[in-house]
C-alpha cells in the first residue's frame, strides 16, 4: 500500500503531489463485487424478511411464539381507524409508519408490509423471486470473499495493512486515534499512507460480520442441517441463526453508513479513485 508509484507536479501553481499505489487489483475488484453483492443481498434479504417479519431465539418460531424483534401494523386509538406501522425490539415499541410496518408504494397507496418496496428486490411482495436473487448473490459473495482472503494472504495485504501492529494496540494509541476522529482530524502526510488502528479494527470487524452472515445463512439451509448438524448446535437453532443473520446484516449496514461518511470526509474523489485505479494522492501535511 505504501509503495510510491510516481510523483506528480500537478499544475505550476501547486506544490508537488505525492501519489502512492494504495490498493492492489485483487482488493479493488473484490471490494466492488462485495459492495454490489451486499446491496443486492440486503434488498433481497428484506424481501424474504417480509414473508414473516418477526425474529425469535432457539429452534422454533411461529405466530404464537415470543418474538423479540418484530415489524407490524396496528390501528392506534384516536386515529380514525387509520393503520400505523410499528417496530418492537424487546419491550420497546416505536412507531415507524412510512418506513417499517406501513408505508406508501410508488403510486402513493398505503401498503401493510414490514419493509418498504424501495428497499426490497423485487419491489412488490414476491418471496420466491427474492430467494432466487438472495441465493445467487450469496454464492457470488462467498466466492468473492474467498478470492479476497486468498489474494490478501498471498500478497501480504492482510498482514501488512490490516493486522494492527503491537504498538497500535496500546490504550494510549487507540485513545489518540479516537480523539482525532472525534475532532474529525483525519490523517495527513505519511500517516495517511496506511490505515489507522480504528480503520483496521472496522475492516477486520466487518470481515467477521460477513463470515458470521455466511455461516448463519448456511445454518438456515435444510441441506446443510442434514450434512452439518453441528452448525445448528453452534448457533443454538435455526431461529437463533436467523436472528444473528439479521443482526449481523444490521451491524454491517451501520458499518457502511460510517464507512461512507468517512469516505466523504476524507475526500470522496481521491478515495473512490484510489479504490478504482489504485492511485491515491497523499493529503499534504498541514504547514502550521
Ligand atoms: C458504494 C459503496 C462503497 C464505497 C463508495 C466504498 C469506498 C471505499 C473506499 C474509498 C475504500 C478505501 C479506503 C481507504 O483507502 O482508506 C474502501 C475500503 C473498504 N471497504 Fe468500502 N466502499 C463501499 C461499500 C463497502 C461495503 C458494502 C463494504 C462491506 C460490506 C465495504 C468494505 C470495505 C473494506 C473491508 C475496505 C478495506 C479493504 C481492504 O483494504 O482490504 N465497502 N471502501
């Protein structure tokens, strides 16, 4: 990641810019295939969730069992019998009309459905098609993940760029990085040439979430239940696996929100160009 590709003097009025080769081709290719797969998996997964928008723990889950997360519609008092959407997480119920439980379709008509049409593939209620999309992109996602891990082991990216060094794990170093992030003081000069410890932690953490999603996804497959029953034991049953699958997907969405915010803050053109071409313009050190 730190190998210098070429100095670039830019226009006459600007100081010379330092350009490094930041991302190898295997990182770039698998990153964008991953982003595509994750988006389509999320949207088709929400379509599947619509078929039974309640999450349970253990082996069983049906209408009469206790769900600790659910999305539903009800007619609250004093609203002239109008439907409203709700999300319940444990004892906490919040109204989510317009988003979860009750939303409007593209014609403006009210729909009683857990996830809105714009967030699902396909947009209308269609479990069979949603599952086809989900399973196709799940396998592409797994193959792509294996290519990324193998490539990163072979070219040293995992060890060199992603695993934190011992000195980076000291509480002082971590607190310093957190403080810099809180102040939105992003790395410049030499520091910007490598991932900081929070970035490494986030990327390794999302890797764990993605592996967890694949494993819990496989645990929900009847074929896998027959050939690898230990997976059901590992996750405490199919409904627990389904719930962990949903929670890991939600945590990944939270990662993506922060990830995109950081890309915007760090300079979206330079950042995204580096993930497309590999070339990254090192932000110059402040002269103060
Ligand atoms: C349109 C959406 C996305 C954009 C614009 C984007 C952009 C970027 C950029 C610019 C980097 C390089 C950061 C740097 O050099 O400091 C990066 C790295 C990374 N992104 Fe994304 N990203 C997107 C979606 C995702 C998704 C969906 C995931 C995972 C679910 C993801 C996971 C990662 C990881 C793990 C890395 C580090 C890769 C490595 O060095 O091996 N990104 N992303």
